[in-house]
C-alpha cells in the first residue's frame, strides 16, 4: 500500500506546487539554502571595506585641513579686529588726555586772573 501511496503523494505534491505536502517538506524542496561564503569572498569583502575606510580617512583629513585653514583665517581676522579696536581706544585715550591738559590749562588761566 505504501508503494502506491507515497509515489502518488509525491506526484500530487509536485502538481500542486507542494500545497499537499507538510510545511517541512515544502521548505526542504522550495526554500533556497544559504551557500557557504568562500574564503576568497570574505577576503574580497574585507578588502572593499578597507578601501572604503581609507577613502573615508582621506576625506576626513581633507575636511579637517579645510576646517583648520578656516579657523586660522578666522583667528587672523579676529586678531586684526582686536588690534584695530586697541588702536582706536589708544587714540581715544590720547584725545582725552589732550582735552584734560587743555581743561587744566584753562582752569589755571582762570585761577591766575
């Protein structure tokens, strides 16, 4: 009896695309097995990752260099700004000094008269 039932069951399952089979048999017959990754594929993948990391490092270096140049120019601009303000303050102090000496002279002249 099994000689007739099993081949009929297999044939019926093939004709119905596995619908009449249990899930384990359908999975065994129709689900693709994972293929083993060869050592060469792993090495190739590692090499690609290494190249990507090297490219990222180069990009990072360039970005860092540009940022440092920008920071240097910003510091130079700020230094020039501070010097200009210092010169302006010194000029204002000189004017205040001249005004004070003028006022003292005027005060002495009035006191002398």
